[in-house]
C-alpha cells in the first residue's frame, strides 16, 4: 500500500461517474492503471482503482481527472448555449425570408 | 500442447489487398491508414460490428505519433456542437470530439438524475369510483407537473412540508346526471375526469390538521414565493425559461389539462389532495424529466475501392437505392454512370441495405457502412415540465457538481 495506488469508493454513485472517471484517468500519462467496478448491482456504490507510474500520488491523479471532467462540462455547457442561440438566429432569418409567413419557430430552413 | 502451438504458427500474413496495384506505396503507410480507420470508425459488417472499442489509454496509438492524453486545450479545439432541431418538446443536436464515456454519462444523468417535481403523496378523503386508491395514486404520480424544479428544495424524511418544498393540488369531483323534465335519463356530468380537475392550492393543504399530522405549513402564498425566486434569478442574469408560450412562471399547473385520469358513473365521487415533492429518476421514473433520450453514432456509407461503375453500380442501385422513387441518397453521374453518394450518411431506409450488401461475396471491399465513434446525434425528448435544452444544460451541471462533491471529499 503506497500513496501511488489507491481504491476509491464513491457512495451513492454508479456507472455514470465510474466510467467517466475511469476514462479520464486512463487519459492521463502518469496513470499506469485505472479501472472501476460496481461491487453489487443493488448497492449504490462504485470502486475506482488508480495506480500511478510514481510521478504523482493516486489522489492527485484522481483530482486531475475530476477537474478535467469539470472543464469538459463547462465547455460543453457554454458551447451548447452558443449553439442554441445560433440555431435561434438561423430560424429567425429563415422566418423573415418565409414569404408565406406561416413558418413556426421550430421550422427548419 | 504441441497442436495449439502449431496452430499459432501461421504463415506471415500477405500484403494487404490492392498493394500490388500501387506497389510504390509504403506498406507501413497502408497499415497506419488502416489503424487510423479502425480508431475512428466502427465498421458495420453484415454479421457483426467490427472495431467497436475505444482505446482510452493515453499511450494508445503512440506508434502512429498520436498523443492520446487528455488536455483541456485539445478538447476545446476538437469539440464541436451544432443544434439541428429545437422545439418545445424536443432538441436534437450533434456533438463531435467527445468520448462515449462522457456522452453516456450525460444520457444517464438526463434520464435518472435531473430532478423534477412530481406527485408523491396522495391523501384520499373519499373515493367511490371503481379505481382503487393505490392504483389511482400511482396514476396521479405519473402526471407531468409544470413547475421549475430549480426553485424548490428537496424534502427529506422528517422535513416540514412548506411552500419551498411542496406543491399541493386538490381534486374534488362528483359524477351526476343532468335533470330532465320528461322522466328520461339525463346526460352524465363529470363522467370523465381529466387532469384539469386538479386545482393548485398556493396556500397549501386545506385538510383539517389532526394531532399527529399538520399536512403543510406554508409561511406565504406559493405564487408570491415563486415571484420572488424568479425575480432573484432574473437579477442573476438567468433566463426565464417558463415564460414561453405566454405561460405565467409564477403559476403552477399540470403540463397537459386533457389527460384522462378516471371514468365514473352517476353517484360516484373522488375527493383528494395530492402533494408534489422534488425527486429524480433513479428513485422513480415519474421524476424523470425526459420521455426518453438517446444518442447514435453518425453513419457513413463509403466505397473503399473507389466509385462503383458498370455492373457493380447497377447491382448497388438495385439493392440499396431504387426501392423507392423518392429515395435520393445516391445518384449516377458522368459518362461512366458511376455511383456517387449525395447523402453520405444515407438514411434509415438505405443504411441497413448497404450493410446487408457489404456481406455479399466480393462486396466487402466495394461498399462499407461505417459509424464515427466520436460523433453523436443526441436527442432529448422532454415530458413538458422543462424545455428540452434546459434539461440538457441541467444534466451537464449535475455531472460537474457530482465531480465537485467527490473533489471536496478527497
């Protein structure tokens, strides 16, 4: 048992978090092994295993993975907002050019 | 185990097909191109899907000079999102450059972990209809309630029901007959009970409290509370989502007023109070904000050994394109009448035909159905409680806040 290898148990979480964290840990070159399992399907907990190459501690790798997921979420959120706005503008111009003038808000160009 | 070892010693695989024709090509380049294709696409053969895995490992494909490590900058450069359809109930958009691990997390959260309001407790005062109390209560639970869940608190086991965590509806209907003068039977009144008979009680429960239970303890009118909260969020620069279609965000109702709840005959009556609480889909599907939500990988029809001509083109058009006059994914152009994909993605009617044809002898190199591993068409269908685009944004926030709570516990 060293600081470079750890199993984290996340209470009240499932594959949603387990798989997302596992993916981000694997994307870190300082992580030698990462995996997760749900010990029992009727208990809401998930075990995440992290072993690093020895450059960083397992906890630090875990923290990086979580921060990376948060940065992904932030970027997806902002990009989605912009895309919704863009879509609205596109529809507005489509409706202006609609001579019949009966185009609904959701009508595609 | 000598026989097994002998089996493993196969003769070295010959050069990839077609390499004789282009002898000048470096075989290593061809292998690299093949691996690149396997990395980016699932090949949908007639009998199985090939190369379905995503290799998340940061050192994967290092020999090709690809750095698979995650960096936020690289992600921002590669991520693309485009909305293709948006209305009050459904949003469809395409996401590119995202791992299925994250996309699936969004999907799972959309279904099970974005909170909404739903009827949780039903107090039956009187029910002489044919539907049993518990069956009717379950039925009431599934009705979508139009209320912004972000303005309400979760109600724990011992918490007092207040205007901040509970919405109360009452229902009081009796089926009667119209009176007639000529002795014939009059028409039934209230023989069908719809959701519009649920009346919102902004001042909380009207049931008389007994020694043990005070049904609710509202400190103010719920409409006033909502007005205050909506004003606050407006000042914070948040958009008011519930003002769409001219609906007052400070008034709570069911999403639909025409859902048939129960049928009665003359003399039967129902009197009850229904209390809504905040919850999420992992406890019960009635709290799920979506009818359903799904994503699919973008399909692509390709001709790996070049455009089809001659007899091949005839066969392809007969098998995959000419089943309907209106079908226009492929066309024949030029003097050699070669086949060109007008719509590379194909359509739901032709992609499975392409997949079947690619399994015929000699066809696997001529036509292939591929699916891009990191390009998703995402669809969110709302039940009407929240606008679909808001549900997705809430789901993204939920994932971030779950990570945040793990972070703070590390």
